[in-house]
């Protein structure tokens, strides 16, 4: 799709969204159905495993969770934010971006990511147990120009979704807003502790319309503040109140461990964050990264089996809680296994190192000396490309946590170096912490995989598709 066709397509989609939003004010049900029709029109030919007729039925059923979830969005989200989300996530990232990425993978014979994760800074106003960012120190930063250059190169490859971690990315919130304003066709999401959210920032987010937040929570005040610091939970609740008042889209980022796994999936906890305006919850399995990582925080086999089922119960859009949830360790079947190494995403740390994953701190390329495409073609990333999926059982997706021998082999083969400038950790040391866990989980994971009704997707291995 050339530039003129791309612009014309965006304009046509924008016009369609405007018409639908007008229709929603007159007859909400008819307007929502027209939105589904528009999605089906633009996404036809894409293998998304969506039954649009079923979606229409769910939207029309007033007792259905999806109906209630959608109505809350229409009632509570700022209209400009809603439209910008439809354009940037819907048209640019899902439609135009997906098509462009698949084309670029064929051309360049390497992984091309759907999203890129960057650390604007390693600085943080908190120091949380188990946070990978804590391993970097606090004096590293990507300049605004460097981040802008990444986004500019990324869009040429079809990448229209960018996420920020840290450190605490809102330490650089002025620069993040500048990025959003310059790249009005992209969607941005910041993983944040929430303590730097204020009225002025909410107004800036509302005006930009294309920045979303995932606020870190590990439970209620007692557990959360034990890890993050006294008073942090109360500050997070205040931030959510402000974000909700300004009609902004936000959710939570939750690291589950052996200590908090039941709490962060409880009805009481889920009801609390929904009531406070959260639209999604992103669940991350604790990873024993760093020389001093506490392996006792790794969930037990029974706990992991529990959260595998519980997260799916919560996000059930027929009878669930009305919160979109993702579990990045147990939802591998929906994305074909490991998504790192540029397959669906990769990580750029605050020193500019292009790492395969936020939890895999090894690299052989840096954005300050390499183009984005060169970073994606570095030897370590090509090992990912040539070996994904790492396991046919997508409940065992990771080359570190569930298949530690693979990461150790890839790092040794490619000569990738540790990117931890404060306390470098060898791949052998990292993977040794995972062997017992991987062995114990394999038995239950294989049984679950055998019993589950999963669909084999065409995109599980891009090389096979091409």
C-alpha cells in the first residue's frame, strides 16, 4: 500500500468512525453493529479466528459481558480518545500495520515486530522487588531524538504500537507527550507505577488521545506497598480516579508470584480495579532475572494451573468480569508461542541495547550504532527467528523459563553480551535457576495442552507461512 493509498484508507476509516459515533448517540445498538461491520470489512482476509456473527450477537445481548463492557467504554471514555484509539490501534496497527509487517518479513527474511518496547530512562522514584529495570542502575536515558528515530524507522516497517517501561517512564512524561503529538498515527502505552500521574498530565493525554497507561499493582495496600513502598497503593487509587475523570483508557500491569497469585486474581481485587476505571489487566509471570533474584517467588505448578484457568474466566466476554486480561506466559496459544526476538516485539533498554525480551538481557546490537533493521538481524534475534516456536506446546513458550537449555545455547552460539551494566549475569547462571521449574511444569503443561481445545494458527511459525 503506497503513501497516498494509506492516507486515503485512513481518511475513509476515519469518516466511517465519525458516522458510527454519530449513530451511537441516536441508536447505540445499531451504531455498535456498524462498527463490527467496519471491522469485518477492513480485516477480511486476515486470519484472526473471529466469528463476526457471534460478536454481533454478543453486542446485542444486554446480559452479555461484552455488551456491558462496550457500553461502559462509550459512556466513560472521552470521544476524541475513542476515535483516536479506533484509528491508531484499529486501522494503523491491526489493519495497515499487520499487512505491512507480513510483507516486510518476506522481504527481509527476519522477524519484524508488531510493537516495540523502549525504556526512556532507567531512573525510577521507586525500587520494587523483582523488577528487571532495577538491574540497570538509574543513570541511563534514551534521548527524545533517539526514540523518535526508532518510531520513524518502525513505521517504515509497519510498526505502529510502541510501549514504554523503565525505570519509571513518566519521569520523561514531557518527552512521551511530544512523541505522541509528533506521531499522531501511532498508539503508545506506558507501564508506570502511577505515582507521577497528575491533573496536567491527564489533560495532555486527553488532548493527544493516543497514550494509554498500564499501572503496576501487586495486590491490596498491604502486599503492594510491601514491594513498592508505603503509601504507593493510595497514590495509585488517586491516579486511577484522575484518569477516569478525564475519560482516559488505562489498565493494570500485574506481576504474579507465589506470594500474591490468589490475591491479584480474586473477585475482590478485580472488582476494585474495574470500579476504578481499568479496562484491561496485563499479567506477567515472575521471572528470576538478576544475580540476586529470589527463586522462591516462582509460582508452584498448582498455582500456575490455577492462574491459567482463572485469567480466562475473568476475560470471558460472555459471562466474565468485564475486564480484558492477558497472561503473557499462559496465552501463548493465541500468538503462536514466544513473541520475543522481534517476532511480535522486542525491547530497547535505556542504554540503547536491542534485547529480545524485557526479561532476556543479552544483545549484540544497539540503536546508537545500528539501524532498526540491523538490530532485528543481529545473530541473537536470527536465532529466535530460526528456532521459533521454541516448543510445540505453547504453554511452555519461553526459551528461558520453560526451555532454559535453548536460551543458554543461543547466547553461547551468537556471542551476545549481558546488557546489565551494573551486575552482569551469565546465561548459565540465569538458566540454572529455571531448570527445576521447567522440569516440574512440563508434566502439567503437556497434560493441559493435550486436554485443551487450541487451534493451530498459520502464523505460529512465520517461515512456514512464507
